[in-house]
């Protein structure tokens, strides 16, 4: 039901833009074409995320157990977002493609809501889990929403209008973490902003 609701908005905008483009002045046509491409990209992302969420929910989906070099993965993905990456060279057993997607979603979230440089840190405390943190200098997440932001299609009040997104990115991060026997949490950052901590069994 939520997916169908989210699909209707870009579809409605697409219909409107397509109906206007033939009669539009040349100056307006370029703007309408850009709007059409943006709506198609939004639909594509939504469908891809819904399908991935469905696969992760399936009990038949097998867990991959290949060693994944998290520091190398963080360096590669962090470079796409000009993030500062630091930490220990640590590996975890898992699915490299899924872990890359989780990290990318966290980085996209930090860029969407944060300001300045994104910090990525990888560490393992004693013999506990490996922790991959993505920290921003955004407005922060009120305590009341720190669990709810990981629910599918949930967006904090007022954020959807300004930042976009369909409310599936953080939900997928949690699903991917759980698929690996781990978890994800949001904590306030000293000096302002948030840190999203992906915790995975070593």
C-alpha cells in the first residue's frame, strides 16, 4: 500500500509533464524534459528498493559468507561522497554487494540531510562486533524518531518536501544489517549532527 502511494506521485507528475511537452515553448521544453528524467529516476529507485526489500524479507534468501574488506569498501564508497574515511583494516563475513548498498544508503542520507564533510570510521572494540559509523553535521534526529527512521516509508515531518527520498533507504540498511546478524542505530554526534552506526559480527 505504501509503495503504491509512493509510485502515484512521480507517475502523476510524469503524466502532467508529458501532456504539456508538445505545446510547451522551446524554453520550457528543456525544464519539462529534466523533470521527466528526474521522475523516471525516482520511479526506478523506488522499484529497485521495493524489490530488494522483498528479497531480504524472503526466508529463502541465503546469507553469503565471503570475507568483505570493510575498510576498502568504505574508501571506495567514501570517495564518491568526498567523505573522510578512517579506521582499522577489518573484514566481516557477508555479501559485499549488500554491504556496499547499506553504506551507500548511509552516505546518501548524510549528504541529503547533513552539511560539510561526512566522516566514516571503522573500528572494533575489544572482541565485540565491527562498527562502521557514518557521521554528519546535519540538524540531528530527535530522540523520539531515532528508532522510527528505520521503518519502511517513514520520513520525519517536514523532511520529505525539502530533501526528497522515498523513506526506504534506512529501512534497507536495517534489513541488510539484520541479514548479516547485525544491527544499525542512530546516535547524536558531539558538536551537532548524527552518527549512524552499522554493527556487524566480526
